C-alpha cells in the first residue's frame, strides 16, 4: 500500500478541489457561530464569498452555491454569498425529538420506524457503521449514523431532496464546525451516494477556529 506523504496529500487534495461538478455546499456559516470563525471573521467571510465566484450558477442544472443553515434555537440564515442558489434548513440534533419519551431514544425509534426498519435497526445490536441510514415511516426523512461528536444526524426532507439530486456528483463542502455539524452533512452525503470533498481552507472549528485560516 502506498503511503501518502503530506506533500502528496496536499497535491491530491488540490486536484480534487479542481475536479468537481461546480457545486459548493456551505454549512452553518451564520452570525450565531461567528465567534467560532477564524481570528478575523470578516476576512473569513470575504474570502469565502470570493471563493463562491468559482461556482457559477446556471452552468449546469445543479451548479452553484447552496447554503445549509442550522435552525437550532430559532436561529436564521444570515449571509448571502455570490452564486447562491438556495438556502436549506438543517434541524440540529435528534435529542429534542426523543426528549419527551420516558424511554428516550429507544422508545422514540419505535414510533418513527415501520416494523421492517425497526427490525433491521435492532438487528445491528447498536453496532453501526458510519453512514448507515434508516428511513422514517411515512416520511421522506432519515436518521444517519455519524459516530463522531454527534452520534446521529436527522436528515429532514429538504436536505433529502437536495442530496438525491446530487447523487453521482462530486461536490465541495466547507463551513463548520469541523468534526461536528460539518461531519453530519459530509457523512450523510456519502450515504446518499454523493462524493463530497472538504476544502479545508474554508472550514472553521467549534473550539478556536481553524489555524489554517489565521
């Protein structure tokens, strides 16, 4: 097996960032997360907006910039970027869905899955692989196993519709936060047979901001 050195990795990543289908997904770049942006948040936003010029909308049916925003705690989308095609709501976390059930998550899943899906879910005995997806009954929505800082991600119908359109496409993903909400979207894209590629130059961390951008 070939071992990729850092310089080789950077070269391969640069090639990946050029070879794509003209689609950029920006995740959770909102004013309520601005404190997590790099040292100079305004510069980060300007650089990201400039980067969006590389994704002209209308070049193909799906090309352009899509902003996925977090609706947790009543937050709203804040910024509009160049070549932006659409805003798509993301419903952060699943705890709020099962908090009212005495049996918690284990009781909640008995209400959201049909019998076949519930049997498939329980047959795993809590041993899931990253990207395992389970459809909710009577809805075009899924929960996807992340197994990272977030265990499960709720893929609401708005995101499902987009992800299905993007099947077979290679898309660039940026925003934040790394290893958290950004991973939720990245892993879920793969479960829908989309090929996502991170652009680390425009990713922020929930802890201190990405040092690559400082």
